[in-house]
């Protein structure tokens, strides 16, 4: 079901207990990985662990410190401490504030001097350098490398949000097929897509790729001034956040009747996507999903025109581990959610991509996007 069901009532908010559970799991994972602790900067890690989103990403240090067997500490600038105290996860935290003029790094409770800490990928370099100055023997690892699967397995409440976001994106796709394509700019259609995503419940629209004709051969082409023409293939890749979780789906449509070659290329991508989704099962390696898609495209003679990985995890961000890419041996686990999005890109001519978000179940993949994958004709 799509359409109005996507607008159903908002899910119950995550509670302090939910965040406490996540922080406890993060602490256990850190200990198991031999880390002294985790240093979490504002951004997706902090949102996921505490529900706290500082109003602005300022140069003042805000840092969540998670050390196994200790209460988590949120270091915040004094002028933002009041705000932080109202974060959903705040009851499970100790707040430690620092004032302008004080050394913020002195407020960070690093244990000992020679531990290794996982630190958020997006932490400011300035802050990492400040911590290094303060504790020169301490070492650091990017959190996505130290604990890549920390946010990868979604619980039922997260899955419910991702499912709703997917249904809303599907509803937007069903509507966009009805608008006029021929004679309008890509940016006009992108605007329609953004409005539809919001109408079906998205609080935030992150991307609306409209790649018409030769522009479709650039996988992440931003919608531009090009006027869509009769005979164009058009790649539509769009998504955003709904109830804090992401959507990301791609369909390729054709303006008027497609040529035999366009149908053939689209069918190769559809088959590749189908095979990759069928390869999803607990215990399969991430690279197996990539291989399943790539094999179909390579055998059809377009191997060198499939120029990106097959998929990426999705949650509170659009791109996160696990990645479906050659060399990634991470086994799939029920509850993981990621995209399956093979494509073929013919420079100067057109591109085709088909993308669904799937979740791993005991029985294989369940798709969170369910609109038809056949080549749709638009006008
Ligand atoms: Zn055409
Ligand atoms: Zn996408
Ligand atoms: Zn994607």
C-alpha cells in the first residue's frame, strides 16, 4: 500500500530508555573492539545515541564520551547546556559544561593517557587536534572503521520509520509519473518531487536527482536547467528524512515510447537489481550482493558502465555502513537496511538506475520500496 497510508500517525518518540540502551550497546561494542571509549560529535551518531541535535554546528566543543563501565558524559558549552538538558536521552547522561575562556578539552574525561578511542567521522579536525594536544599518547580511530556496524542493525521501531519513509517516497513516485515532463526544466520536476515528498510526510528533502537524457549518465547529476525532451530517459533519485529516518529510491522513466536499445538496457538493470535482492539473506556477505548485480550487467556487456557500488546502509543518514561493495565481507544480519541500486551509464546518451531500500529478514530481503520497476512511460 502507498498513498494515504504513508501519512498515518507519527510513531511514538524514542524514550530515554531507548537511548540508554543504545549507549549501553555502544559501550559494550567499544569494549569488545578493544577501545577505551567513544567520542561522539554532533551529527548522526549523536542523534542516534541521545536524540540531541545542537541548534547550530558551532566551533564550540560538544562531545559525548562513552567509556565502558562509566556513565556517559556529554561535554557541552555552558550556553547550550540548558538545551542539551532537554534532549530525549539527557536523563541517561551526565552533562559537563565548559565556559568560554576555559579549555574545553580539559572537560573531556579521557581515561588514562594511552587508550584508543573511536571518534565520529564528522568530528571537527580542530577538536581532534585539541584532544591530541591534551593527551598526546591517546590514539584515535574513525568510528565508521572502528565500529562500522554500530547503527547497522535496526530495531522494530527504526524499521517502522524506514518502512514509512519508503512508502512515502513510493507515493511520491506514483504521483510524479502523472506530471508533465516534456518541455519542462529538470529543476521544475525536482521541485514537484520535493513537494510530493513533503506532502507524503517527509520533514526534510535531501536530494531530488532528475537526470534527463545525457545528464542521466552522471549518477548524482543535480537537477539543472536542461529542458526535458520527447525521447529522453529520465533518472529520478530522491529521498529525505521522515520521523528522523531516511528514504532513498530511484526509478528511470522514459518520455514517450522508448527505443529497443533503451528497453534492453533498462531490462538489464531491472534484472540485475532483482538478482541482487534475491541474493540477500542472513550470512551472505555484502560483496555477494554487489557481485550478483554486477554479474548480470557484465554478462550483458555493460560491466564497465556500472561505475559505482551496488548499495549503502540507511538509517538516520542516507549513506552509512554496511556498503554493498567488492571486498566487504561483513555478513548480512536480520534488521540491516540498505539500498540495492545497480545502474548503467552511457556517457553523452543516457543512464538507467533502479533503487530500492531492503531490509534483511530470516527469509531474505523485504523491500521497503514497492513501486513497479518496469520502464514507465511519462509525457
Ligand atoms: Zn529515448
Ligand atoms: Zn538514491
Ligand atoms: Zn542510494
